[in-house]
């Protein structure tokens, strides 16, 4: 039913336009073609100014509506660089857009055809070609250079002492791995993957794997002010680690290791205060369509202090110990002291 109504609406619009065109022809034949053209051009010229004003008001209203929907302040050092680059791009392209649109509509009004003078026509201008080719090329080169600088910094070697966390995507969740007390992630091989007791394919011959911590739900625990390097991979198809609050993203490609690093600058608690939302959480999303369960591929990011992170680490059990309880048997509970069943003798 709705499809039929849409077809009828389109047909009605065509009928209206046809009748308007016919009426214009009749008016032109009555008033004279030249007089009618002058009146029509004048009406169209002023209507261009009205359209331009409505256009600018619409842009301003969209700006007011969209600003509250924008992401909060960037929560990483690279994110702040990205926001700076984004603002520069918006300012430059926005200024050019406003200028060119103003000239477009103003010229349509100013140079309306009145029949009083013939328009000037020229075929080629070398100076004009150089100006409108060179200036945009330089502006684009500057913007690209700023973007490349941010990209090369993000994908460069992480600083010494940075945290290392491995993020592995699979349909349809993230798996995160943290180094244990030795501070080193052990080797892993895809041929060792076993969903029962080795979801990342860790090599148990590598002693560095014995204390590694695996979080199956992909939760990321980061420390404020401490650089973190994400070592990214995939178990099946292409995924993408999306960290919108930190302005970071990187593809997770099967068989290839990709890396990014950044430094968190606000804890989760601080961002809750900044946004005025006590339920605010950072999150990891998959920014690459990876299958029918793509929408559910999400994990929580917690940014905390070093002391809070150390407490969390102490509570974690290594993945090896979880799957080999015979190696680290649980501590025996203390035997309760026997109750004193002897009767006390009261001296009289």
C-alpha cells in the first residue's frame, strides 16, 4: 500500500510540474517572450538568495543538533592529535565551502540575464588554471602531511616500558592476553588453537606462556599515563579494533600481526565526571563487517591507576594454571581447631 501511495505521489508531482510549465508558456505568449524572461530571471535571482539563506540556516541548525551527539573529549594523547587534525581539516574545508557557496549564489543573483548587456566569454586562462590548481594542491598536501604524521606516530615502535596487550578477534568476540609477572608474552601458533583449553594456541613449551593471563571477554585494563601497545590479530576473518574514545583503530588480519600504541590520559572515573554520565564506559568495537554476529562484537575498556591495576593483576590466575589445575593445586583450607568437650569442674 505504501508503495502505491509513493508512485501516486511521484506521478502527482510530475503533473504539477507539467502544468506549471504549460502556464509559463501561456504567460510568455501573452506578455511577450522578452518581458516574461526578464520577470522570470528576476524572480529566480532573488529565489537564489532565499535558497542560500535557508541553506545556511539549515547548516547552523544541524550544527546545533549534531554537537551534543559528538564523541566526548579524546581520552588518549594520539586522540588529541587526531582531534587537532580533524579541526584543522574542518576549518580549512569549511571556510572554502562557505566562500564558494556564497560566490555561487551571489553570482547567480548579480549576473542574472537582463538583456541589457552581452556576457563576456573566454576560452582559456593560464593564470586562473594555475591558481585553482596550485592552491588546492598545497592545502591538500598540508592536510595529508598532518595525517601521515599522526599515522606514523601511532604505528611506530612503542616507548620502552610500555604495557603490551594482545587483542585477538574471532567471530564474534575479542580475546585479550596480558603478560604475567615476567612482563613478556609467550609464543603462540594457530595450529595449537583449541577452544577447550587453548583458545589462542599458546606454545606450552615456551616458559614465558606459563604466567600469561587471558581474558576471554576481551576486557582491556589500561593504566592512566602509561603507554600501551596493542598487538592485534585474528583467528578467522578480518576484524578491526575500534577504540572510538581514544580515536584509534587498526585492522585485525588473519596471519598478520598489526600494532598500535597510545597513552590513556583519563581514567574511566574521570571520564564519567567529564561526561556527567555515571554509567559511562570505554569500549572496543569491531569496525569491520565480519559476519552476522558483527553487531555483538564488543568489549569493555577500563582505564585505572597503576595501584588499581596491580590489585587486579594479583587477583588473576594464569591461563595455564586455569587449564592445568594439577600443576597448581588450590591451597588447602585450614583445618578448624577441635572443640573443647571437657567439662569444667567448678570449685565450691
